[in-house]
C-alpha cells in the first residue's frame, strides 16, 4: 500500500497505474468499523485499484495495518495539504475541498460509501446532481451476518414502526412515538430518530415510504449508539 500526503504525490502515483486501470474511491470519515470495511472492499472488488482518502485525523499504525489487509492500493492522507478551493467555500468545508480535489485527480469509476454515512452520501448525491453521473455511487449496506448484537437489537426495535408503515401509516409525527416505544422495549434509552428519502437522502419531515432510511440514536449500557439503515433491509 502506498501512502501519499500531497497533491503532487497523487499525480506521480497515478502515472504508475496502468492506463486501463479503473479506480475505486472510498472516503474515510472517522470511523473504521465493519460498515466502512465492507464499503471499501466493494470499491476494490469493482475496480482495478482501491484508493482510500482520509477526511479525518491521520490513521494510526494499527489502522494502517487493517487497511493493508483490506488490499488498499493507495491511502491519501491530505491533513497537511493546502487546498486553494477551500478559500471559496463556507467555513468548515475542508472535507468538501478534499473530496472535490480527489475527484479531479483520481477520476474514479466508482465511489463506495457505507449506508451509515448519511452526510457523506448527501454530498456525493449533490455532486452527481450538479456535475452529472461522472462516477458510479455505490451505497453499501452491511450484510446481516456482520451486524453486532446492538445493531440487531436496534433493528428489532424498528420492526413495529415498519409494520405500521406497511399498514399505511406514513406520518413522521405518528411513527416517532412508535419507534421510541420499540427502542425502550429493547432495554435502550431512546434519544432521536430521523427518516431519510431512499433516493435523495434528504430528511423526511412529513411522510415516509417503506424504502426510506431511518437513523436511530439511543443509549445502551451507558454508551451512546447510532445506527442508520434502510427499512428495506429489515
């Protein structure tokens, strides 16, 4: 795995690729969990080269070892790089500058992202809307057999809400209390839930559909938890 830290190094690295190599991008947004590994491997499966772009703090040596086992070809660590584009964007937009720079430099065939990373999906969807489908966006769900115990509990808690949607209930204000009750029946403290449109990934405030995404935040055994998945996965 090659680790590069500058825009100039990106250009040099790309020249080492075969001209026919397709590139799959996966943006790391701060959580190296199963969902990220699944999404990154999907990009590597579809394309000749797998590039991980780090939007968060630098990886530790332990994390780098995990990336190597994932067969990542290139890791771009741009934390100390200067992106002039950022000067024209809103405050706190460094991530967007890195994303845009990565697209122009790597020209990926596909970008794979976990369904749990709603903010990143919203950015990528917006880029597709503005610039056309110049890359394939893959929103990867975590296979059921890789879910941990708590994730399985949260999905069980959402089932009554899904049943009500399938029976015709579509109002968010009605579904929220049902979801809260389901979470509490699983022995967890309910904090917040949000619904997102499955196509646009915009938050739903009025009505929802059986294919929407739901984000659940709760507390279990003193630990704050958040899980995001589409109701179609249940």
